[in-house]
C-alpha cells in the first residue's frame, strides 16, 4: 500500500513506442522545474547589484539594494522546492553531514550555503548604516530587533562607512562568480546525465547561466516598477534604460547559444535524433513555441527601445511587457529541459506525455505557491530593511 501511495504522488504519463515500464512514471515533476527557475532569479538579481557595487555603474543605484534583497528572498525559497519534492525532507541534511561528491545535487548544500553566507554579509554591510539609524528611530520590539542586527557595530563615521563600502565591493565581486557557479551547477546536473540525449550537452551550463541573468533582470524590472507604483515614487528612466541594455545583451547571447545548441544537435545527428524531432514536434512543441516567440518578441522590443532612445511611460510599459514575456520564456525553457528530457525514452524509441496534476505535493498549485512565497518574503524583507531612501539619524 505504501509503495502504491508513493507512486501515486507522481504523474503516470501516457506513452507511445518502446518505453521501459519504470519510465512511465516521471520522477521529476513541476517542483524540479520551479527549482532551477527560482535559482536563476537569484543569479540575475545579484549581478545587477554587483554592476553598481563593483563596477560603479551609477544608473543601477536605484535598484542595487533592492536587487540584494531580491536575491536573498529567492535564494531562501529555492531549496524549498527540492525539500518539498523529497519524501522525507529531514534526510536532506545527510547530504551535508555525509557528503557524496559523485552526486551533483549533494553539492548543492555547500554551494548554496557559501553563497547565502556571502549574500547575507553583503546585505549587512550595505544596510548597516540604515540598521543603526533604525535602531535609534524605532521603538519597542523593533528597536530591539534592529539593535540585534547592528551586531554591536554602531560606528557611522566616515572611515567606518568607507570600510563598509570596501567590503561590499569585495563581496559583490566574489558574488558574481558565486552566482554564476550557483546556477551553472544546475545546468551541470542535467549536462552530466549522458543517458539522456536531450540533456547531455556541453552548452547546458552556459545556457542556464545566461537565461538565469535574463530572468533575474526581468523580475527585478517588474519588482522595481510595481513597488514604485505602490509607493507613488518616480521611476528612474536612466535605471530602466540601463536594465534594458543588460537585458538586450544577455538575451542576444542566450538566443545565439541556444540556437547553436539546436544546430549542433541536428547537424551531428546524435543518437536518437529522429525521436528528438518527434519530441520537439510533439509533447514540448507548445513549450518550444512559447520559449522562441517570448524571447524573440522582447528582443525586438528592446532593440527598438534602445536604438530609438524611447523614454517616459512608453519605456516603462514596454520594459514591463518584455519582462513578463521573458520570465515566461525562461520558465518554458526550464520545462522543456526538465520535463522534455524525461519524455524522451532511454531507448530513444519512445515518447511520453507528461500532464502535471493540479493539487498535491507535485501539483501546479503548490509550485505556484512556492514561487509566490518568494515574492511575499521579499515584501517582508523590504519592510524590515527598506531598500529605497536612507533612514535619517535621530538627533
């Protein structure tokens, strides 16, 4: 009975052709699609912050601290998808206490742990002067909370602030590589599985990193626009133009590299290429179409915005639309990779069709809840550490 209930947690897929019996149940469902998607938002948001703190690109100053909080919020929820997928999430600690380096997933605890420590430290140095100010301006419980967050460091003299800025710069520089490694490792998980022709590609880690930056910048644009509208604050057009340039550059490289992956796959005529053609034309055809159209259309929009130097409400509106489309495109890409790789039979002579459930541990509702939860946590972080105007010191 227990084994039956365990199998019932997954979706049994209809199939055609020669498929092994154990392949009729897809072990990786929607939660494993959401996991690399949320992880990608971390990398993209952090890189925007680093462009200001490390390379002193002043146009990104309005969203630099918001990007740090966004990265922390998304990083906090990325492991939740994996833990929800596990039948016994408490066993996840075993991957840390008894490390097994032949498993890429086992290394996630160390990679994410290092990045989390680095990110928290950078946030503390970036917000320290505000934390000190709020510990003086607040009352009651919040005064105690901010007092604890100062860690006893209340010196806000110019030498102390210069020390904070120096550490923020160093941590941001190290974080660029850490962010790339964090999401590049997710692509490595799939690329290292030689038994799946759809996954086994040397370009997979690079594609994951590039698409992560695209989705992270896109979500930052939406968060910045929505939060500014809610606060009735003006949106910095120079910042939006800068984000448009970053989006355009990374989107261009992403489209080229993904096109090269498909060209190489079909040019080399890898084993099982005929079934791959059926997979692309069949189960994941909708996902491929969404990924292609929702990438090319924003690329055209961004090209026009930058070449025509569009400003004002038109810039904000078209940037917001492009960001929504790009977030959908990257989500479709994650679906095509995670689900598409399992829909192709290991025999290369059969195709499965995965239809996710609505409810349950592997259902769409729970996956959407996890994704929305990261935005709720970002809202809470922004209330605790406002990323906008610096707090004034009390007299």
